[in-house]
């Protein structure tokens, strides 16, 4: 039992990181109906900007706290520029085009960002220390023999994700811009008619998605080091989205948790009988099953077409 | 009710020689008319006459290739819909365009969007001046809800409401912006008699109580002749009549357009 819980908790905490990436997709999809393939590349760009700026500031012997805060600000500015350029040069030109065309455009943005980020910031693997403790931790020692081993960094990641989601929820539910975002998601023309400027809203959505990418990049980078494979996180977020629904923020979170936990549990408990490596394909098979049974995901809006 | 004879002297909006085409299709050709401050102005015409295109030009969804629109004495350059909204033009749509996932209350609150000024941070936390502001806007919205008699559906997501009520919520959202010029695209289409009478009453009350200038497109001739001060008639993108309802009723070109001409 103790071992099962340990695997489960480890899986859930890994799932939090999937949720963070999936969240960026959901934000843009909800507000503009665009499936933004570039979200993974945005995670990479943000993480690279963060780690390289931090290196530079530390070389200048700034105190760690100041250097870290400045590096986050720098990376946030980089993401703001990315959002602005994406809106100006890509989205604005493609208003009212088919979803598939916008999707292709985001693939273009992906390649551009990957190339640009690595050209500007370098293409090596950079260790990232954002001051989060990495020590293994034993919890619940009184309940189970030897306690349950968790990674402290993972717990911090969960806390950060929780704060981020709370912040986003407040932003979406309570503010004027949040209400405008939900309005744009529902109906473009009506939103414009009540005085909501589409271009500005799209910039804000991409900016928020960029900041979510920054948080995801910082946490993943702290765990695995900042490297090109961060960009491939986009692929891991896909099954999360299929599970949770493309339009649901809670769906992205629960989808991430289910996939994270499912991967680890299946690897540990089914692995010996099926042969290892389940972790790699588990998410995709689960997504496939979901597509057969409930294509809109757990929390997505049911698609009903009048015939 | 007989047609109303009121006189207006101040012009709010002038449309001069507007032409609009989509590729080879001429939607509007050389249309001119004006809307006076405080009047109820109807645009009528058979299907495909260009009525909705005309409204879309006025609120900036379409940009006519030729001609000019002068609003409040200022000749308007190419304008986008949100800029039109900022200048006090609100509208409803022929096919209801509500935010389906949101409640009635939230839908109408979006109409207050332009009038909210407090910083995002304070809004998110709902403290201090932002809370005060939110409450002020809620008061306005509640007044509109009372006015339109939709108290019982305040918290219902609008996607679940019947058609007639959705039309009413859409009117509420337009009113929430406290517009000077209200554009209504077939506010009574698809309604039964009772719903139509309610809607007529709301339109007249808005015009009387708030002094809002209204430009509406409507197919029900009884309604148009009853409530409007002046009527513009379009057919195949051309203006074929313009005047008070009594004149329009007896206009030969208008009768021909509606009833057809024998050859």
C-alpha cells in the first residue's frame, strides 16, 4: 500500500507538469479557437531566456534573489514580444481563416521559435536552479514503514501550479479583460459590437499563454535542465487535452494528473508482465480510447450540430 | 396605433453615396439617408436587399468602397467595430450573437465593458475602488434586467433560453452600453404575437425614456408602420423609398418591390 501510494503521488506530481503545458494550449484554444502547436516551442523559448539571463546576471555577481527576479522579468518580456509579433504578423493576417490554416501557421511559428531561441540563447543543455530544493523527502513515516518518498521539487511544482491556476481563475472570472476573453471565445462579432478589440484580446491571450509557458519552462527546466526536448512537451500535452477537453481549464489539470498517475502506475504494476516502456505509449493509448468513447473529453463542451 | 408624427431637427448620422460590393456582387449602390437624433428609423426591403449590409457599414463590420458616413458631425474614416462601440453605437444581430456559455447577467455585464476603468489587479481581488465600481455597474445591469422583465433568468446560461428571451438578453446587452445609436437587426424575427408586442414596447420605451436613437431592420410591416418615425426602403442594394410611414405605404416603387409587378 505504501509503495502504491508512493508511485501514485510521484505520478500525480509529474502530472502537474503536464497540466502546466496543457493549460497554455487551453487558454489560446478557448479564446481564439486556434490550436497553438507552438506552445511547446514557447516553453522552450521562455526557459532558454530565463536560464541564459540568470547565468548572465549571476556572472555580474547580483544577489541570487535579484538575479532570479530580473531573469523572470527578462523572460516575461521576451514572451510579450513573441505574443506581440505572433499577433501582428500571423494572427492578424489570418483573421476569419479556417482553423486548419491557423493551425498550420502555428506550426510555422514553432519552427521559427525553435530556431530563433536556439540561435539567440544557445542550443546546449543548461542546468537551471531557481532556488527550489531538490532533496528527496520522506512523508507519512508514522503511517507506513519507511514513509513515502517524494521529491521536494515536485511538491513545489504542484504548489506553483496551484497558485498559477488560482490566479488565472481570478483573472478570467473577475476582471473586465477576463470577461472580454470569455466573450471573444463565444462569439467574435458580438464581442466586437460591445467594444472589445479582437487584436488586443489576442495579444493578451498569447501573452498569458506565454507566461504560463514561462512557469512550465522554469519548473521543467529546474527538474530536467533546459534543453531542446522541452519543445517536445507539446506532444505530451496532446493526450492530456484529449482527456480533459480542449476548452476546459479544470480539464487540463485533471487530465494531466490522470495521465501522470496512469503512466507511473501502469509502468510499475503492468510493466513487469507486459514488458517495460509502457510510460512512453500509455498516454496516447488512453487518449485513443477516450476519442472512441467521449471525443469531447471529460470537461469539454459537447459538440451538438443541428442538422 | 397610428403612425407617430414627431419632428426632429438634429441629424445624428448621415450616410452619403455608400457603395459596397463583395467581389462582383453589389450589395449596396449609392445609398444616402440620414438618421435624426431621437427618432426611430426603420430600414425595410425584401430579402437580400442589403439591409444588414447597411447596418454592418454603420457599425464598422464592413467598409464601403465608396461614400462616407458622418456621425455626430464627424466624417468617419475607416472604422473598426470596437471603435464604433466606443463612440456610442450598440447593436443586436439577425442571428442572435450572445455569449452562450455565460449567464444572462454576465452577458449584459459585457455591455459595460467599455465603461470599466479600474486596474486588473484590483478587479481580480475585488477590493477597494474596483469593488465599488463592480457594484455600480451591477446596479445599472440590474435596472436593465428589471426594465426588460428578465429577473427570473438572471443566472441561467443563455444557451438554454428560448429564442424570444435570447433576443431580449441581446437587447439588454446593447442597452448596457448606454448607446446613443442603437442598431437592431430584425429584433422581432421569429417571435409570436405576444413576444412581438413586448419587444415593440421595449423599443418604444427605450426611445422615450432614454432618448436613444434607434435604427431597426424589420420585416413585419404592421410593426414598422406603427413604431417608426421614418422608413428607408432598399431593394437590390438601391434605395427606392424614404419618408414617413404614410408616404411609404403609398409609394408605388415600394409596393412593386414587395408585391411584384405584373408584366
